[in-house]
C-alpha cells in the first residue's frame, strides 16, 4: 500500500470510521435540535407565549454547531441577541432556554433576560448581548483575563456582519492583535443587517479582509457546511491555545427567517427567489445527505432522531408553561454582584 509520503493516505481504521460516524450524528442532532426548537419558538411567539424581541437562528445552525463542538468545557462563548441556537449547542437545556423565553423563574437567567440574553456561568456562556458590537470588547477583555491568569482557554465571539462597521469592533480587534489575545472573532455573515444588504453598508464585501488592518490571521468559510466550519475553527483554536493569537473568521451563512419575528420571512429587502436559492443549501439537509451517501445513517434513523427531538422540545414548552413567574420583589434582585476577582 502506498505510504502517506507518496501522496495517498491509508483507509481509516474501523474504530476511526465509528468515531467519525458518532461525530457526524452528534453534529446532525445538535443542528436538528436547534431547528426544531426555533420552529416551535415561532409558534409560541405567534400565540403570545413569548413576548418582546425574538430573533431566530434557522438556517445558521452549522455555524454554532461547528464552532461550539470544538470548544472545551472551560472555554468561553459570547454572542449577540440571536443566541438560542448557540445556547443549545453549548449544552444549555431546552427547558432552561424555553423558560427564559417565557420569562419564567426556571429560565437560565430567571426569566429576566429573555430571548436576547441567554447566560450560563457554569457553561462559560457569557450572554447574548443586545447592543450591536457592544460585546466584542468584552470578548477581548475575557481573552486578556485568560492570558493574564496563565490559562490556555479560548473565547469564541460570535457577531453579525453589521458589527464590522462599529468602532468597538475595530478597537477590540486592534487590542487583541496588539496584545496577542486568545480570541476567535466569528462573523456570521448572513448578508443582511436587519433589512440592509451587506453591499449597501460596507465598502469591503469580503469582510474577513478587515483582519489585515491588524495583521490578524483571517479566513472565509462556507457557513452552510458544518465540517468546513469545524476545519477552520480547529486551526483558529490551535492558534489561540498554542500561540495566544486571535483569528478573524467570516463564516458566510443565511437566515431563512426574517431578522426578527416582527419581520416577514422574505421581507421587503430580499426576494423570494433569493431565499429559495439559499434554501437549496440548508445546512441540515447537506449534512444529512452526506451521511446517507456515506452509509452513516438511514432514513429510518433520521426519522427516529427527529421524533425524539420533537418530544424534547415539546417537553421544554410544557416545562416552561408550568414554571412560575418571579414575584414582584425580584425586580430588586441581581442588580449588583459581589466579586473577589
């Protein structure tokens, strides 16, 4: 058999194939859980169970899944207001997320944060943040703390493409590059900042190139392919852990829903034809088809997985419905926190 040095890799061992099959199933499960959860969130919003702002993640599941599947339990995540999918990918329970959306006591933030502010200290999930770009300097601060304490953790900072036109973005990236901080900046480029197309808002359309201004490693990634996301993230994490160097990843994806639940699915700013073209590259369908083609999963197994997930999501709704609301006096709690760090 030719050696690897001769240009042909040997076939994977049976145990390697089994590990790969398990990994691919886990990735599919995570993406499908996020999809089914968000679909039910849309229903709950429509009947008034969820109020306020609600931004769904449908179409972008390969980004959260690909990135977060590579993080260690002691790594950190910080993100924007489109945060349900990332919270689930990190391991937050559907019950905790749905209860938070319902504004109930058993939510991850006791129902006080709602859709845009998922948070779990134990999971290193440092919140969804509602101010566009406001969380990027916080990510740099966490990365500075990691380095200052001599750790080898990484922080993954998710953001939308509209963030790159804010001052906070540039200041944070400059400091991260200057001080060599272990942060992976992830731009989820879904092409639209609310209803404004990227081309109408940015003089640079290949926005990963902005990293060149800070001599920062950078790359553009197919955000509809979960394995491509993992490949790029693997390199970025290794760079952060071993060299304490930041990376800027532009992960090109697409949201299949409107900007928020108050926005029509196609909106007035994009055509139905455009949406239909992107639907052909549904990240879940692409990964499922690859698994089927490789003999890693059957149609019956996919159906069984889907039914199991639907029951879990229904359970989260039932749990949230039964969870109590906070008493009025709780408004004065959790305002300040004592810290020794």
